[in-house]
């Protein structure tokens, strides 16, 4: 394990001395006892050193060193430490036979003369076969082959040892070691440590070792093995898409494989039209700039890529359909039209490295903000921007919605609306709908006290509250005002915006079935409760039928 980077060497000879409050100090190993051939012990990093980050070391040997003679001459005795100067530092010793760095003999002899310890030269230590093991020699050979990544990564990972020399002896007889001032040895150590860190970084990127890039943003997984199999099977239909315009990547998002053609060996991928959007204003009710000619590449979970061809995109619903080019084998996951509120759902998306994003969420009972379209629903989780176009799945593996990375909370379009859009696109090549010119909110999403008030005062239990009316639109001309409640549309009672959008798309579908153009006008009948007049009435609105975005004037 890493014990510290050891990235810097002090320029001066100052070291922090030991104090009574410090950790247990190491005693001198037997190899440093007088009369024995010795070599300065090493440490994986100096303890408390700015160079090592101050990490703790393994418990050292407690073999005692004979205390210096009280009758020794001043030139022969070790300096006694009675107080710890704050600029000193010291390290725990380790076995001398774990040293892999070279030392300057003059520097070592200088330390030996200060401590009056009979130290031998490092060369004699490295020549001793009992010190340099065959395993360490093989590791050194592998380190010399850094130009071959496979060779370097397959060899054992070993942290180089710091070049330590004895500095002083404490009054208790223990020897303190510090890193050498020899620039050659220090430079060699830092070079070896840099190689060690590079190799460590490469190993951490191995698929079996690297951590998920979305681990910090996703909630903790709590799935059973059976549920994991279900979601992993569904994730095979979730792909990553990248769009390039003028040779530059403009957007990256997620897509869902919704259809498969056995004859052409191609797939239809559902995603967000944001993938080809070059300028998207914060307000959804404003015009957007798109690049339909952008080159789009799909990244399959097996790490293969393929070009895509744009089939259709809707500016209003912000959805797009692409067809893969080339023979591919991709599974599909069914879209489930029924969404049960309050149930646990699972986000399945791809991050910018195509890694799977999988986290449990719930549907939030909130309305869109004034700058968001009426047809959005929301979840209580979060996804990165590249997760736009991802799948919202139930615990049976069915897709119940497609995700959009919106602020301040993540939105999605339910599958019931997506299936209607797919049917119109398949049959007519366009998604036409009447544009009512209203921003709405849902009665069912209000607080209990508020719903009870509407029920008690106006006998209203559900419907859509008018939040804003477009200027000079048909609804405004017919007296519909902010605060009124839309109770029905085309004779059907409505309780949420998804139902209203399905009805409006049905109006457009029947209009196209008669052979009419998309730019003509249609009549839409709505049931309205006027809150100021406290009255109900049916209003017929003659509105424009359009395939484009509904713009708020």
C-alpha cells in the first residue's frame, strides 16, 4: 500500500527532532549495531514529512541499541536531544535489505562520523545476495522496461523506498533517520516514485479495479440479484450518442433502442432532440436552433460504434428518432404505457464514458415551472447532462418514460405520450397538435388543504388550472383567464397534462387522416370553469395545427 508520495526533499539538513508526545520512535535494527556491516535502513516514506504527507508507518522493531558511553569524547558521542525543534522531521526505520536506491558513499560516511556508527558502503550491501532477493531483481528489470505498458503493468507493484541515513541518536539510545541530502540519490528516488505512481494510476483504470464515475452522484444501490439481472438486461438497449457539427462535438446524450429491423439489421433509437441542438434557450417556450445535418455516432455497450441517420425530430416534444447504419445486433425493451404514481422506478442512462448510470427514483407530484412545457413530469433523482434521453424503467424492466436533464429537477416524458408520437410519426411522418396557448398546472398536485378548498368552494376535484394565457390567442379571446380550470377536452374529463396531450395529438391524427394539411386550423372543444364568475361552460377554440414548437408570445 502507498504510504506517502515523498515528492520533495528538504534542501537543508534541518530535521524535526523527537519529543515525548510523538509516536513511538524506532530503535536501531541489529544491522546497525557496532561491529556489524550495516546500511542505512529505509522507509516507505518519512513519517510526518512534508514530502510524504505525514502518513503513519508499520510498527517498527523494538530491538534496543546500547546507549552511548558517558565517557565518550564530544567528537564521538551522539548529540543528545532534549527539546524538539519544530523544523525537524524523522522517519521510522525498516529492514536494510528492502532498500532499492543507491547512496552517495561520502554522504553516508559523513552521517556515520556524526553518529560514530561503523557503516559500510551501499555497494557492499547490494552485492550481498542475501539482501537483494531474486524477486526484487526481477522487479528492477521490469521497471527498466517502462516503454512496454503490458510488461510494466503485469509486474508486481512495489513502492520505492526513500534513501534514508542516520541523523542523530535520542537520549534513550534510539537512532533517528532522515532522507539523504545527496541530490543524485534523491533524484533517483523521485524518478522511481513517479514511475510507481504512473503504474498505480494505470492499474486503477483496469475494468476490475476502477470505481464508477457516477458513484458520487448516484444513490447507493439496494437491488437484489434478481433485480440487477432485470436492469442489466434492460441496459443492453440503452446506448450513448455523440453529435458532431463542423468537426466539433456539440452534444452527448443517451438513447433507447425501441425497434429492430431483422432484414436491414438496423435499429431505431429514441433520444432527445437536444443531441442536435446548437442553441437551446433556457425557456422551452422559445425558438431553438438545430443542426439536422450533424453527424451522430452511437456507442454500443460492447464498445463498438456506428453512424446514425436522423429520421425525424420534434421541436415541441424534444424527441428524435435515429436509425443505425451497418449490421448490428441490439435488443429492445418494451415501452409500457401505464405509469403508476408513487412506485419505485430506476434510471438507466450512460455517462460520458458510456458507463451505466443506475439509481432508484420516484415520480414527484409537481408541475413544470413557467419556462417548461406542460407535458413534463419529474423525478426526485439527478442525472448528468449526457443522461438526457435515458430510460426510466419499472422493476419489471419495462420503459415507462424518457429522461431530460432539466433544472432544477430532472424531467421525463411518459411512455404513453411517446407511443402516441411514434404512431403519428410512423403513419404521417410528423407530429401535429393544436396549439392552445395555455400554461397549465394540475389540481391533483396541489396540497391537500388547497384541493379540499376547491372541492368545498367550487365542487372541483380535478382538472388543469390556467397559469398563463398567450397574448391574442383563441383562449384569451373566448374569455379564458388565469385561475380558470380546464375540466374537459373533446368531451373527455382530464386530470393531468399527459391526458390532455394525448387528446390533442388525437385531434391532429384524425385531421391528417382526412388528408388535411398540418398548417390548417381545427376546432377544439374545452370545458371551462370560470373562477371569477363561478360558472361552467363549453368553449370551442379554433386554433392552429402545427408540427413545430409552441411558442409563448
